[in-house]
C-alpha cells in the first residue's frame, strides 16, 4: 500500500509540469445554506476542465518511461478524449481517439484543439459499444497501448492525486468528502488514498439515478450491467462499474452511496451558474446536488465537494432549464379538451393567474367535432399556482390530462 501512496505522490509531482494543482475554494453560498464549511475542489478548472487529464497523464507517463510504446488509443466522446489529447501533445506522442459518429462537432473540435497534430480522430459507429470495439481492434493491430477511462491501475493512481491535493491544501483533513461516481476511477483512487493517509475522513459517493452502477454492484456483490441507462449525465452514466474500481469500493457502506435524479441536477447546474458564475456539466454538478439530501448530516462539518467537470455545451441550456422547471413543478404540459365554441379559448385564458405563462400552444387535431385537442405548456413562478388552475378547470368542466411526467407520450409531442 505504501507503494500506491508513493506512486500517487510521484504522479502529482510530475503533473506540476503540466498544470498546477486545481483550486480548493471555500464557497460562502453553499456554506451559508447548509450551515457547514464547504470547499469546492475545482476539477472544472483543470486545463481540460475535468479531472480526467490526471489518469490519462499518469498512465501515459509510466508507459513512456517503460519504453513500451508511443502510440496510445482511447474510445471516448467526452472528457477522457480531451485528457488523452492534451497529454499526447505534452509528451509528443501519437494518439488515436475513437468517437461515435454521433459525437457533437463541438466536442470533436475541442479535442482537436487540445491534441493538435499529435492525435487523429476516427469517427466509428452510431453507439459507443461499436466505437469501443473498433478502438480495441485498432489497438491490437497497431500494437498500441489502450487507455481505459477508469478500469486501469495507473489511471486510478492518477485520479487519486485529487485526494493528495486536498490534504495538502487544507490545514486539517476535512470531516467529509463528497464525490461523483461514474466508472469508478476517481472514487476508487480517492478512497484508497484516504484510507491509508486520513482514514477518519468520511466519503459520500453520488451517482445519477439513471446510471447507478456502483449501487447495483454493491447490492449484487459484483459488477453488473444496468438494464436501462439514462445517458443525460454523460460524464458519469456508466452501465457497469470497472472491475479494479469495484475491488477497491466493494466495502463502501451502501448507506454512503446515493443516487440523485437527473432533472434535479439540472436545477443545480442553473443555480451554480446564476448564483456563483460556476459552469458545471451534469456530472460536475452531481456532488453539489447531493447536499440537499444530506443537509441534516453536514451541519457544522468541514467538507470538500468535488466538482469533477465543467465541459458544458451551452446548446444544452434550453433542455437543462426545461428539465429543471419540470422537476421543480414550475412547468407542466397538458392535453386539453377544448370546446369548439366561440369564447372557449377566452374562458380558458381567464383562468390563468398573473404569473402563469403559456409556453406552448398547439392544436393536435383539427376537425368539425364539438371538441378540439390542444397541447399546452404552462410556466409559472410557484408550483402551488397549478393547484389553483386545476381547481378552476375542474369547476368549469374542462377535461385535461397532465402529461409532464409521461415519458413515452412526452417524447412524441413535446
């Protein structure tokens, strides 16, 4: 175990030639809200706006030192790809980065900027499984080194440097560290490091509700593949926790692992942006979002919250706002049965309060019948306003159906 700690220290020292330690900042906004001393470990401020650069750097550094290869391969459409690209440029080695054909152009361009002439990007497959298979086939043909995003001992060492920096940046170890879990590279590295340097530190691990692979593995006592995966939190939505990662995490109490809803994370993204000017991607906001669930456990504590990434595509902002409003009950969609008579629309509009706003209004079917079907979306300033609206609709005999949380129907009509 001493060897692991020394390897992490060596990795962190070598990283200083690439980038300085990421900031550890006391956040007054969150500290005041929860009555705790809350620091943010800002991995969103690394050169690639994610902690992924750490693991890629360490694995590449050790492979080059062993003179095994100077050709590296990875499969990723996100932060891992950017970390690999940046490290390839730094070391002057060549990288082949495989991405799905469906990868947004913004991510391709960003990876290209970080890697320059040191990398080539290959777009293969509509789905990541196809991309991954192509990357591994290429790696075998070219006798290259495959850089796993998390299930790799050198990557785990690199990610553990976050824990080392936290202890170096604080006068005393924190009572609690909250960090996100995807494939398990960051969480397993930090757990292993803290367990052997500051075992008194509590850990709270958080996953997206639609990708809780660690929670599923702990219940099954082995890594399992999730049947359904919600990929909205793309930086942490992993169908199966890594083998090496689970080996380290297998004794984490289930009570210390939490799953938070994707739509609520959207509200946290907006709040941190609007209140603090901090740009977080969905995975980067995971640990901050958990604070609402553990508020009664953290009062008076000193704690670190790891903001793991800030690669947010602002083209997603309308979707994030939409999901946040729906989760908070501030926006709803209805199928409304509207009487086909003069004044019916006016009667409906008069039921709306001063803070109710029509965001969508569309006749779904036009006919000569006595009633027409309307899709309507309404935004309001308080969820309680909908109770008032429902009472008015019921009193005047308007037939309606709330489809806000009907995922199947909403997918087609919203």
